[in-house]
C-alpha cells in the first residue's frame, strides 16, 4: 500500500534529522520525546536508541544534566520558554545547548564544541605563555643589562667623590651625593620592576611563599586587614601553572584593593591531589548580579583572570551582591 502524504513527510523529516550535523530532540507539551537523532543521545550521554526514547519523558534520562532537567521541568509544569547554554560541560564534552518553542512543544539542539574550545584554549595558552616568556626576557634584560650599568655609574660616582676634597668643593660633593641617591633609587626601582615581571623566588621556592610574600608586603602598609591561608599539599607545580596562579592572585587582590573599598581581604590557596582552588574574598561594596557576567569577561581587569583560568582549562566564578562583598574563585584540575 502506498504511504500517505503525512507518513512520507514524517519519514523524510526523520531522515533529515538523522543525518543532521547537530543533535536534535523534539518533545511535546507533556515533555515526551517525539523525535530525536543519535547525535543528540551521544552528546547528552543518554543510553538507548532513538526508537526506545519515543513517547518517553525526556526528563527521565537527563538526571546527570541538572541544568537541562530543571529547564524541561519548568517548561512542562509552568510553561515553555527558550533557553540557551553557550558552554555546558557534560562528562568530558563542552556543548552548546539550545531550547526553542515550536507549535506543539519544544525542539532542543546540541552541538559539540569540545574540539573548537580545546583549540581556542591551546591558542589562548600559547598567547599567555608567549606573553610570560616575553616578560621573562625583559626581566632578564633589565637585570643583566641595565642593572650592571647602574652599578657601574654608582661606582664611578663613588670614585669621583673620593678624588674630590670635601672642604674645597662642597657644592660638587653635594651634587654628586644627590646623583648617587638618584642612581640608588633608580636601581631599586629596576630591581622591583624586574621582580614584578618575573619573581625569581617563584622559580626557586614555588607559588605558596611568593603569594605569601606578596600579601605580607601589602599587610605592612596597615591599609588593609589582608590575610593568606594555605591548605593541602605544599608541592611544586608546573612552572607555567605556578606563574598563572601568582598572576591571578595578584590581579584579584589588586582589583579588590582598587575597586571594592574593602577593609578585609582573605586569600586562600588549596592544593590537594590533582585539584587546585584559589579564592580572594573581600567585605567591600560588592557587584550587582546584572553586571557580574560582563565583568567576568571584560571589566575591571578581570579579563586576564578569565583568560588565564581558561588556559588552565579551569573555572572562574564571581559570587557577589551589592553591599555584601565579593568572593572570586578559580578551580582547575592538574
């Protein structure tokens, strides 16, 4: 018997969805699966095949994806609404996940961004590594090039002062003393700049004592009640990871100092097994919730933190409310 027009159209649609380059699942008003393809099941780590899910509640198969489960439950109980997750981690995949209303239900599309994101992360990591390598080169040039020149100038001034009779040339001696002091100040600034570009202690002792020293220098000013706490295993990490952690800690603390109007700042570093956590908490003015997402990626110097954390394949989070302080945290797996 010849198939009717509706059956042919349905079979044609199933064929198109089955060969689509993205995952597709459609559900009716009650949340039952009306159509899906194998790619969607693979993306969402749903066992079974496309036929076994038909006329079954999709929510029963996605307990391991709480974001999607909550969205679908809301759509069924309260009313359909569109949703969009541009980056959602499921198992070892990074997916984009979108839900759109259709006449008799919703269609959910999935797209595996893992390879693209890995490439982006590798490019970002290479860029940051290149920037850090350039800092190291500049620090070395300053230390090995300008430093010795300043020391030679200082020795020359000392030699001239030794050759001049203080009693007969008081003005000249005074000017030389002033020049000597200026050279000393410049030399101190050069050492400080070189250290900021690439702390030698980081290579020699590791990230914990370097962050500790950074915090102690701020504490000496008596402007802030700032404290550093370390827990876990005091082990050496990869040199690039230690440098990234130090730079992130610097950026977050400096942001708290500049913008939060806080009086108390707490920095915590936790290293255990293959997990690393860093938090910087302040009791300042806080950030309104509608501005947090923009700030994470573009505002008040947080972009460097966001970029470095992504290069580590980690997560950066800002927890803040207006008038209730801010807690910035990063976490990643070694």
